[in-house]
């Protein structure tokens, strides 16, 4: 595209000066490609040709096919780009300075009740509490290696859900955790959030048990399987040597973590970035956000609770903490919110749940 150079320069500026996460940078890039690509199709050859009316026309053409929240994000991306372009002499003016961001209606976060969350944790925790053995009989007659891998995946899934609910961390923060980020003594994790800001978040005993089970029992199984696969390839020179089975999650279906092909044991003198990852995919690489989301959706379905994603567990954790008497600013610090207003949304959820319980319990409600 004609404007790829300017977009790349802007994204590089954001990365260097604002410390944004990779997914956020990718969203900026995608939004700008969509917007400026449309102007290129209309014959625009110079950014200075774009006016405020042009940008309003772009918003009008995009709005019918996008949610208001998506359009708000796209508008923020475009405004930030043209502000940067004007500041750095790429354009003579800033046509987006008066571009209004679409208002987003206030919606309450989707949360599980405390009993639903507890039931979900109980269901996914079944595999985490099993004592590892070499042979566990199954109806499918699986070989012991496949059974161990399936159990390890179950232990990983239980640890991920327990930690998401116990800490309220974002899914991107979960997958970026390294083993050195865990402090077992104080039961805390060091989390790197938006803008590369770090915070320390506590977790409870159930999460610690699930996490220890995964790190001490399940994770080594995944590591050994990945090493075994790599060794087999090196010996035979074949990409098909002794493959790690894909269908190793507790449901028995093909696991999406098969997309992770990197082994976690490389040259000891030059350890890979994945070698210290807390959560691994079935092939040994750092687990993917998409896999975590699919795991949460699948677990919710198996537990018979409302269909949720990882962010709903974050919402649930915050709401249940406030219900239990936690201070609003404590919850803000734990979640890594830069604004207290964001955290205050959960007080409205708590009030709505209180009203529902009141209506069910009070005879003159």
C-alpha cells in the first residue's frame, strides 16, 4: 500500500515511546491500513489531500458494519496517527483533530455468580488433583504416553483458569508469565500489563495448588514430549518423527495448542524465550491467547455455566472481591487499571446482583 511507510513509522514510534503491547500495536496498524487503504482506492496519493470531511465520510461508510466500540477504537487510531504525522512534519495540518469519537453506551460486564465460578473451578480442577502414574486405564485404550499428555493438559487448563479467576489478570498477561514471575513464598505473581507497567498480584491457596500441580507435574510432561519429538526429528531428519499427539486435552478432541511447534529445551547457553514460559502449548511453545480463550469457553460448556471468555473471569474476580468487602482502590491496583472510573463499573455490577438477590429473597420486594 502507498502509505505503508508512514504507518510503519507511526507504529514504530508507538512501540518506542509508549511501550504498547504487541496486540495493541497490531490493532493500530490494522485500523490505519483499513482507513488509508480506502482513501488510496479513491485515488488519494498524498496524506495532505485528506480532509476532515473525508474522515467523516470514512466513518459513515464504516459504521454500518462495525460495532460502536470498534469504531471508537478505529477513530482513536486515526486521530493518533494524524496528530503524530502533523507533529513530525509528515503532513502540513492535522485533519483529524476535530474528529469526534463515537460514544459507547455504558454496559455492565458479564460476570459469573460466586457459586457458578466455584463450580467451574471444581470441574476443571479434577485433572489437577490426580496423582501422576505411568498407566491409567481409559475407555479408548490410549497408550500411557497419550494419557500422560492429556492429564498434563488438564492440569495446565485448571491452573490457567484458577489463576485467571484468582488474580483477575488479562489473558495477554497470563500467557506472558515466566516461571521467574512466580513467588511461591508470598503467593504472588509479577505481571507486566499495558504500557509495560509491572504490578504484583496475590493469589489464593486453590490457585497455588493448581499452579504447583501444573508446574511440578504437568509441565515437565509437555517439556519432555517436546524434547522427545525434536530428538526424533534430529535423528531421522523427518518432520514426521514421533509426533506429539494433538488430542491431549481432557475432552479428547484435537487440541488447538498443536499450533505451537517450538520446543522449550534449546541450547542451554542460549535459552529460548519460551523456555521460561509458565504455560506451554502441547508442542512446547508458549501458549497462545486464542488457545486460552478456547479453553475457557470449553470449560464453561463442560461445567454448564454461562458461556464466558477469560475477560469475564477478570470481571467476575473484581466483582466478587468488591462483594467481599475489598476496597475499590485495592481492586484497581490488582487489575492494573489506570483510571478508578474503569474499576467503578464493578460496583454497579455488585449493586445489580444485590438487587436481584433482594428481589428473590425479600417477600415484599
